[in-house]
C-alpha cells in the first residue's frame, strides 16, 4: 500500500507529499525522538504528536515512508519546507494515534 492510498483511506491532510508512491510496510508510534531513531523501521508510517523540525531529521534517518501528525498537531512553515526539501511525506489528522493505528491496521487486513 502506498502513502497516497493511506492518505485517501484514512482521510489525512497533506502537509508535504513529495513521494506519494512510497510503499508502506508497517507502523511505528512514538514521541520520544531518540526512541523512534532506535525502533522505527524503513517503510514505516510514523505516528506522532511531535511537531518540531527534528521530526524531519528522524524520519530521514529512519527512512520512514511518512510521518502522520495526530490530534490536530500543526507544524510551522519551516518544518513543511524542510520536509519537502528532504523528500519526507508529512500528513496530519485530528484523530488520535490509537484511532489512526487501528485504521491503518485495517488497511493491511
């Protein structure tokens, strides 16, 4: 399943989507950046409420397929611009991390 397909199925908002055709292979949920760096896998959708510029660096380091910001979290223009420059898919939703994860799991069922 691709990031674009997940965006449509979960009704996500696009902040940055330079690679909507990127394949998603799993999911990781976490807000402690050092923990995410050690646990997220390449191809994961990373669900978080963190919104600072460091999320882009962590997503690039872990090679996540996308970041999904939960609970209506927003980012400033610098984060959006950096995500676009680094090729990081950045999406958002008003839904909780739990709801997003359960909906994502249904996509793979």
